[in-house]
């Protein structure tokens, strides 16, 4: 038997089996059972339909981690419409481009971020504007709760939704041009949630804390996986270390996600305040992006007594395509496993290939590009057929090309060396900025670090380290250089070090290196490593 995979299946199961379980805890502490969540979803779906939203229409949401984010996602998909979550850190101009590109006819915005929409209202396709706590928003916005108030709580009439129909459009950060709309179908979202469930060990008694932005890949799929499994969502509007640890204790949180910079912020807060890091149950935390430094892993696992699961992926891949969560390998290899991005997830084909599309040796040393094939990989880039074609055919036909350079070892464990654009080519030698950053994070007085290439007349380009000190520490440039010199080959050490107050980051905690590079390459014709 074959039945269509739909995103709505996850809330349907939660209501069927866990209707009396607390499904969502709002930022202010208000609790909703899954039956109540579903009633509110249905009310919103009726309201959207009444406002003209039909199958295939795009509904955009600009909001942090809130209960109504989850409601909007499911209400939109119940109507067969397409959900477009927006990064709340963007500018008005970027929203103008995205909302025009996806042709959203309805926009729902949070009171804290709606002001960014006001300057562009007349230049975007949307005709319906809904605001959460609209009385706190300048301009004409229909209030979200008022919209729900008079609507019925019964199920809306659902159209015939196919598993290959578009379910969501997630926009990339646009670091190399206009943001790209990553189109994900009901099938890709559904499949990814099942893979996530397996490798993140999600259970119906899990309490999941939203430290990861919900807009990012629809919360890495946890909006579906936690719901369908019957776990509890605890919402925290945006990340702050004190709020995270308070909620971990108050709600006995068992699971959350966070980039390495999030881990470092939690460590710094704990060092300064010495608070409890858990409730009565064990805590696990999934981290992604560049690998956490060994010192970070040791602190989180030994002092916090949390378990780290390292994963890897991109917006285009849902994201999760590899994980280090392998008890068998961990027993054999120890913690060094956790600084790797891991091996391919269930029913996912991950390869590391050279310029000709041939597999590199599994020696843990030879560098190639990660390519992937799997049911969770995106359908296409919206309105960008040429970019879609390149992404699936550049080195190896039929595989999505990630742009990440990595090695792969005999156990199939992938270790990212850098983005193609972030590899530093100095005097013909390839230098991994990630390798150098990992060493810098081992320094006890370094809270954050970023390594970028800067122009050099002699070598073409050389590594520059930007350091954010931790706590009251004030490391000198000489101390940092000496620390690195003792641990890496001479050609890999930074030729300059700068102490800075902070680094530009995405909403998910990834350092925006392109912003840092711009300052140093404005007057240069081209970067050495540019393709």
C-alpha cells in the first residue's frame, strides 16, 4: 500500500493519541494541550480561508519562537497552502525581495518585528496583514487573537494534497547574492522528520526547548517530529543563556539544539553564575555547523552533564544528513568522534567527491566536496532553474552539491574542512579556517573566534584571526599567536590577530564570515580562492 506523506500527519497523530498532553508551552508560560493546539490551528485555517488563502497560495510568517508559529505552519498546510517562514534578523529590503519572489498574499508578523514591514507594504504582493498583539504595531494590522476568536474549532475542509505538492519555502541567507527560496514538499518534510526522529532519539515523553530559531529549516524539522511523537514544545522567543537554563530546570527539559556559539554562551553564563544545568532528567543537545571545540564538548558533557549530538546539513537538505550519534563508534573512538560531522543518516547517500565527481579515498585526509542524495533533499530553488541545475549536476549528476569541503574516513565519518569559499589558499597551501578556529577555541580566554583570509602581496592571502575574549579575560595578540604556534604547522598560524567586542552572526549562531571578509577585500580585484 502507498499513502501520501503529508506534513499534517504529525499533528493528526498528536491529536489522536496525545490530545490531553501539554503540546506547547508559550513563552509566557501559557500551556496548550494538543487538543487545544489543534482547535487554534483550525480557527486560524478557517480565518485564512475566509481571507482568500487557497491551495498553493503562500502564507509568510515573521516571528520568533512562539506558539503561534506552530499554529501558522499547520493551519497553512491544512489548507494545502505553502508556508514561508522569515528570518527575523533581515532588513526591510530583504523582506521586500523575498515576499515578492514567493508572491505571498498573506503576511503574519510578530509585534516586535512588524515595523520592518511597514516601509514596504505598498511594494509587496500581500494584501492581508495580521499582527500578533496588533495594538502594539504601528499601521493597520488585523489582530491575530481577534482573527481566531469567532472562528469554529472543527476541521476545515482539506483539499486533495499530494505528497509532491509544495509545503514550505525556506530562504537561504543570501550571502552570495539574493536569497534563494528552497522549496520543500510534503514528502521531503515528512521524510526528514522520520529520519530526525530516529537519530535524535525523540520520544513521547521528551520536553523540547526551542533555542534554535523555528524559521530555520522549519526548526530543523522539530516542528513536525516533536509534534508527531507526542513530545512537548517549550517556546523561548529568542536565545538568551539565562532564559535557557531557567526553562531547562523549570520544565525539566530533555532535548534542545544549539550551534557551538550557543554552547559557548551557556558555558560563559554558567561560569559566571554557577546555576544548576538540568532538572530531574538527562539532557541532550544537538549541535551543528562547524564542530564544537574539544574544550567546549568536555565542558558541556562533564560539567553540565549533557550529551552532545553533532549533526550536519543545510537548508537545502532539511537539514540533517549526517550525525555523530553512534554509540558503537563512540565506544571505539571516544570523543574525537564528536568533532566530526558524522556518518550519513538513515536512507541517505552522502559522498565526498573530487573535481571529476569521483569518490576521494576514505583516508580521513583527502579533501573533496560533500554531495548528497536522499528523500529529504529539497525539490528546487524557487524561480531559479539555472541555480537548481547547477546544484544537482556540478560535479556529479543527480546529487545535491553542498559547497562544503570535507574528508571521509574508513568508518564513513565526514569531517568538514571548510566551505569552498572559506578555504584559505596561502602560497599554494590550503589552510582550513575551521581547523585554526578549533585550536583557538581551546584557548581558555577565547569565547568566540573567526578566521578569514586577508590579502597578502607575498602569499596572495593569509589567515587573520578575530577573537572575542571570554569573561574578564584580556588575552594579548602575542599570547594568541604563541598558543597557535605550539599546536599547528607554521604556515597555518594567523599572520594577524584582532581582539573584537563581538562577531556578526546569523539567527542560528553561525558567524557571517562574508561580512568580515568584505572589510579587507574591498580594494582587491579578487580573492585567491574565488571560483
